[in-house]
C-alpha cells in the first residue's frame, strides 16, 4: 500500500479469537478516533482504507456493503464519518471476519455494521439488488505475475487475476440496485484491466488520482461508477499526499487525521 496510517500506533500484540496467527497489534486510524486490531504479520491496513472511506458520498438511510472487509478498516472509518449509514461487510476469511467483528464491537458500532462470511468470487453468496453502494479495496496486483509473498493471507489480500477481478466487479454489479454506486481504490498500473472489467455494467466514471508528491505519477486512484449509467466519465483534480519535505499536505491531513470527506466533483 501507499504508506502506513499517519496516526497508527503499535502496542504489545494480544491474542484474538480465531486468528491463525494469535498475535495482533492494536493500532489507530483517524488520529485515534478508530481503534483497529489487525494481524501483526501478512497484509496490514495502510491509508488506502481511510482514503476510500472518505470518498463515499453520504445519503441518509442508504444500505452500504464493503467487499473484502478484512479487519474492518474501511467500514469502521465510514461508519464513524457517516452516522446514518448501515453497512454489511463481506469477508472470505473466517479469522479476519472474527477480527472485524471484534473491531466493530470495540468501536461501539455493532448497531450499524455487521459482517458476513462469503467468497466474493462466488456471486451466488451475495444478495441481488440489495445495496445502494458497494465500497471495495480489492487486491491490486496480478496473481499471475510478480513475486509472490510466502504469506498466503498477504497474497490473497494483494493479488487477483484479471479473470477474478472481472468476477469481483460482476458480483458488485449484482449486489447494487439500478444506478447504485461503486467506490474503489485501485492501482494505476492495472487501470486498463479494471476498465475492461467494468465493461458496460457501469458508467459515469469519476477518477480521482492520488499522488505521493506534486509532479510524481499517480500510483493509486479512487474511482466512483454508477450501475447502468450513461453519463460521461470525468478525471478530477485529485489529492497530493506529501509535501517536498515528506510531511503530509494540509488537504491530506484533513482527510487522514480529521476524517474530512473527499469531494467527487470537477470544480
């Protein structure tokens, strides 16, 4: 991922339920507003989850689903920022699903966020047309290229084949109501694969680049798309994370520490 959370803190690992690796760290997001237990090894949450949650536009009473919820970072940040949202997270790993439930309880969000175990590549496990929005931080990298990690959980979190990415998108389309919104964060190096996967199922694409520093290529982008929309696509101004000295920009601080929303508009 891009980098570690700006306000994360590591404490002595604790035991946690059904985790195969009994060691987890207790960290924080949004400058301590959210506490997050996550595995001490393998895939660990970075600021991508905070950025994605900030990009979801609010609308009272909407039903949201978080595809590939992991330890729950996106859902937790989103529920903290938007008190009217009701969120259902889907996660393939029973161990991570248990950890997400523990995090939801620890943050007092059990009345608005729930977790279901399901494989997102098996669309029959996901209800049809039930959600107004799908949010997803899917695996970025091609499962068939590059160096694989010796940690199986990290591989599952980071790598997805072109075929499986299309299945992931197809399942998202199935879960959404007509003109429902898909919000994602993804790697710029596979943007062509993502666009092919979106196909004719989604339109009205809005792309929001995320730059490490001014003048550098964007390695990540946020995306919103509407199921069945015929609207034109737009590339938005985006967000620069770091100043020349490495400190976060004021705009990044607002999002990452204070929980400000990212506005998906061209002006």
